[in-house]
C-alpha cells in the first residue's frame, strides 16, 4: 500500500506527470490549484491535452488538484527555492486568485504553464522543460550533423579509393 501523498502547502508548485510532458499548477489551499489551461485542456486528459500546445491563448483556472491531475501522478516540486526566494505564501495565493478567469497569452516556448507558476511563486518566469527540450534538440541536431558529415567523408574516401 502506498503512503498517502501529504497535503501541499499554500503556494507550492505542483508538477503533474502527463504523458510526454509535465503540467504545472500552484496550490492555493483546500485541495485547489490555479493553473494555466489552454481552452482545449481537459482536466486529467493526459496526452489529449498535448493538442493544447497549438493554441495561443489560455485560461487561468482554479480547480481541484485531483481533477486536474486525473489519473496522472503528481508531486510538490519547489525546485527553484535554492536559487530564488519564494514570495510569501499568502502573496502567491493572492496573485494566483486575482488571475482566475482571465484569458492570457500562451506560448509553448515562453509563456506556458511552468512559466506561469514560477512567475507566481518566485516572480521569475522560467521553464526548465522548454530549456531542456531545446538543449536536447540542439544536441540531437549536432549529432545528426556529425553523422551526416561522417557519412559524406566516408563516401568521398570510398570514391577516392576506387
């Protein structure tokens, strides 16, 4: 039997493990979170909500954590507390609550759900998920270029020997 997940604290960042990506929310108390949800986002939708990445607008919603997470695993992840000072919990919750119901700009690379919650907690909009994906794409691109270059060199070498 798994141990019960402890109740998050006010202002905690909640990382929800969706298939293929992480969704982020901020805990505001009484089982509720505030999160950035593109209009097509359906609580607990998992991979289907990946289509939400194609929109440029999002709605700030306040919903029950268990409904937002659905069947996906989640955890408290205040991963930048060592780098940035979190705002006071009451201030984080107040800022989050004031945004509920607003439609905001949504960009996968610069204004996504992770940027949103980090801005609320630390006053710094950042997304490690985007940074990591861009680095991986860059490394993969360099690797593919190297493989291509080696292939060209080998074929030239083979032609020169003939």
